C-alpha cells in the first residue's frame, strides 16, 4: 500500500509540475532595471543600522517599469532594488491589475512581489467584470505575470467561487490552477477536486484529479474532463460516473448536459436503474432524464433482476421506456438471446414489462425450460414472484420434451399454455387443432410404444416431468405403435424442429451468435410467416 501511495503521489506531482510548466511562459532572467522612489512625505537614513536602507513614511509610492506600488510607510533598499512596504499597501500594473495587502516585500532584480495579510488581487476582464483573489500570502511574479498562494486562498468571478490550499492565477491568460482541497461553488452545484484548472474568461473548469460534482439533481464522479459552468455541460473521461436519483451512468467517456438531464456514454457503458432493478451495458448508450428514457447498443446486454434470479439478455440494441413512477418497458431489437437459471430463449425482438412482469418474444421465438422446448408465432412468459407462472405460445404453437436419444414427447396446436409449479412444468393445455406424440413408460422406465392423438383440445398434467393425466376432447383420435415398429418419419409431428444447439448455456453464452441450420428453417406458409432465417 505504501508503494502504491508513493506511486500515486509521484504521478500526481508529475502531472501538477507539467501543468505548472504549461501555464508559465518560457522566460529568461529578467533584465535588471531600477526601482524608483516616486514620493514620500518623510524620508530618513540610519547608516549605523543599515547604510542602504531608507525609512519612508506618508503617502509613499514607488515605480518599477510599468508597475506602481503605494503604502503608508516603507523601507527602501535602493542598491539592491528592493523594498518593504507597510500599511494599506497597493500595487498596480496597468489599468487591469490591482493587488492590496498589509505588507509587501518586492525584489526588483527578479521582479517578485510577496504580499502578506488580507491580500486581495483584482483583475479587470475584457467585459469589465472583475476577478478577485483573496488570501493571506500571495507571491506575484511580474516577469511571468502569475500570482500564486500556498496557504489557502479563494478566487471569485461573476459565475463561481473557487478555493484551494494552493493556487495560481495568470492575469494574462485568465487561467487559474488549483491544487489540494479544491472547491468550485456556484448557485447550481459544488465541485470538489484534487486538481483543477479554471478559465475566468470562458468559465470552463478542466478537471485534472479525483473530483465529485454535487447538485440537487445528483452527483458526478470523475478524475478527468471539463465542465462548462455557464452552459452546464461536461465532457468526462476515465470511467466517470453520473448518479441521479435511482439512476447510475458509467462510461469510458460521458457527454453530459445538466439542464436537459441528458447523459451520453461511450465505451464499456453501465446504466443502472436501481428502483426498477435493470442494468444496461454496451459500447454506446444514453439516458434522457426528462423523459426517463434509456438506450444502449453495440455488444449490448440487459440485466433484469427484479424477479430474484437475474435475467441476462443480449441484443443489438435495448431501450427502456418509462410508463409511470412504478413501471418500465424494456425492448430488445435483433439477435436476442437470453439466459436465466430456469429459462433460456432466442428470438428477433423482445419486450419486458416491469408492471405486469410479462416477457414477450417476437419473430423466430424459441424458449427452453429444463427438458422442454417451445416455439411458435409469438411467446409470452408471465412471471410471478421469483418464478415463471405460465407461458403462452400464441397462434401456432409447438412443445417438445426430450426423453432419450431420438425420442421426444410432442404437443402441437393453434394455441398453447404451459403452467409452471416452481421451476417445473405442471400442466400444458392445447387450444385448437391439438396433436400429440408421447411415449408411455413402464415402471422400470422402458417405453411401451408411441401414442399419437388428434383432437380439438388437449390438457396434460405432468408429475416429475412424466405424464400423470391426459384429457382429450371432443372426438379424439389415437393410435399406439410399438417402439420396434416405428420408423424415423413416424417419430415426429409435422413442423418438428429441435433447436437445442441454439440454446444459451450460461450468462456469457448469450453473446455467441448461432444461426438456424438450413434443414431447420421452416418452409414458407402463413403459420410460419415470422419464422424466417436469422
């Protein structure tokens, strides 16, 4: 930990030194010029104390090049071009820079002024507004045109108030640099930082160290970027984070507009709604706070964890639409694959409603639960508490239970509902054009034969994944064929497809793109109008 701390400190110091170097113009040793005493009401010498020291009092003023200094009393060292000034000290440079304090030491050879006690530096801007620096210890380098404090100070302009332990300000470039316990405050937010650069001209704060921006609408955490304090816009880098109410947005970089409550993230984005228990991930996304709308794309993933077990979903794009304060709709577009411990599926597009906990699958939907596979025109999955309540396969429906080797129990019809108890299918109901193939088992598990039925309606009750009861009506037709007499064509109903190779195996396998095999693409017909190849 000590090594890491030293490494961080060295890097911080290096960054700060580079920043200081960037702010200070290249300069040679200042050309030595004479400091002139312009006026004093009284002047005296004491050669025994100091032969070069002049003691001055009463309306004292000095001039050095274009700079003027005023005070109540002073010691003037003419030979060394230096002076000490006391009482109501004022320093003026041109008509734009004024420095006030109780004490001044000025070295004319290096053009360095050291102002102490109740120091105030005022810089007149191009628009006639005033930037004021307050501190108790200020050094002003006239050659570099930079003033800096090192024991705490505050800079105030028309927009913001900035304070820190160390700071510097350049009247020429209008750039201020702050380090250690930095705080930028205005009426809308407060920014706390380790290192900050600020332009009093553009009112843009450049963030150069660990920072947090606190406001009524939420907090921003970042270590690099910039914030426009006039327009309330920001560009945040290095895995910054925005927290607003129940929402959290993280990205490699974030563009943020505070007034619009709009955050746009790029690179490894993470968008979470803790109230609705939804997470979006991807390489690009945004959140519109005013409309409570979110979007994510490019390697996009959605995690929905309101039902206990997390539902992991992958698609080209996701969007979250707010219905009211308690409900959201999540939509997934193109190449959808999802995984939950008790449920897996693929389809082209999908919609999940947090209000009624229903998952809708559209275009090429295939759903798996345990040994069961369901597919059809449209599938709706109804959640209850933490498990699946029932699955509704709408219009064309096909249910398959894998038994062993090449044997499958099959149900087919116009409409199907599969009811769950815990994580197991308890009952299946076929409504319209019901057809079935199932294999009754002996007590020792051996197959008796293949039972094939046809009717208008059918209900099957299951126990431990085996058929417990069967109800077929009206006018059922059926036949039983011994297993040894079966050929391969008899073993399956028309429109049978086994898509197990497409089934997501875990939460990471949802990213694996798998196309339907050519032989598993149904022929075009009305009932398969939504089963085009992916």
